[in-house]
C-alpha cells in the first residue's frame, strides 16, 4: 500500500513564524498535492507538483509556497504564519498512470497559529 | 465560490437506516465524481466513484446516483452501520486532469 507520511500530527506556531510542513510518499508517485481542510469548506487545493522541481498554484496559494527537491518529498511553507492559516493540512500523492482513483492522502497536520 | 456544493452538513441516522448525501456541481467539464470517506485522525480515502456515462453505480451498501442534466449526484448508504460514522466528501474533476474539487463535507453519525 502507498504510504503518505506527514511529519507532524499537531503543530502550534506563533504569528509571523516561518513554518514548514513536510510530506513524504514511498511509491515513486510523480504528482503531489497540498490541501487545507476547514469545516464547511471541505478540502481546498493550495499547491500541487507534477514532478520534481515543478509546481503549480491551486485555488488558495496566497501566503504559501512549496518546495519539491526530491520526488518523494513535498514541503509546504508558510512564509509568515497568520491566525487565519490555522487549519488541518492534508498532503496527497498520485501516479498519473493510476487515473484519478489513485489519490492517496496522509493523515494530516493540524496547525494552530497563536 | 464553491464549484461543488454538498448537503446536508451533518446527518444522524439510526442503525439499519438509509443515509443520503447530495452534491451539485457547476463545471460541465467535470467528468469524474468520487466520494471520499474520512474517519477521525485519518486522511480521506476513496469510497466509490462514477463517470457520467452511467446513472448509477453500486458497491456493496454504497450507491452513487448521477443526474447529468441536473448536474447533481448523490451517495446512498443502505443499512447504515455505526462503523459508517465518518465525514463524507463528494468531489469532481476532469478524468484526464489532476485536481480534485471537493464539496464541504457531511458528518454522518449512525446511532446503534
């Protein structure tokens, strides 16, 4: 089974801090995604990456950046954390050859910005 | 602006009852409609998916009904069990695409 591992289950950070959320997948998937999950809003796409060093903005990229230096690792960066970025962050990966059924999500990182 | 609207936000059903969750979409280019199930502390996992060439798909106790002209689709959970208690998300995308667009989610509680 594909494993998508998010390094932290819970994080508490202060306003203005630079925050790194890490995601690692173990199945050589080309595509990786970062979503945030908020009650009533579902999951919204922040950024995704087609392959190493390639990235594309999703629906809500403001205040975020990403890094993908290695195929298995996709990092989400909050340049200057703000309280409105308190949320659950979910990473996902997929191989294009699997079609859209192939999405696999990590268990999430719950970030609180105080 | 949510491209996929999901209702209700929460649902309580007795064991053995039917849970029904509805979704409506706007983008007529969407041609892949999955449902995801999420348990507390876990990420969403694919439950069942449908493409618009069929009006219904059934897998065990889970059925998707699809109405292309109305741009609506729904999930029916037959003979609901306490183990079905979870949050359910509908989503939509282009089958040849990459990005999933999710509905707002429905928290389902099945009472024993």
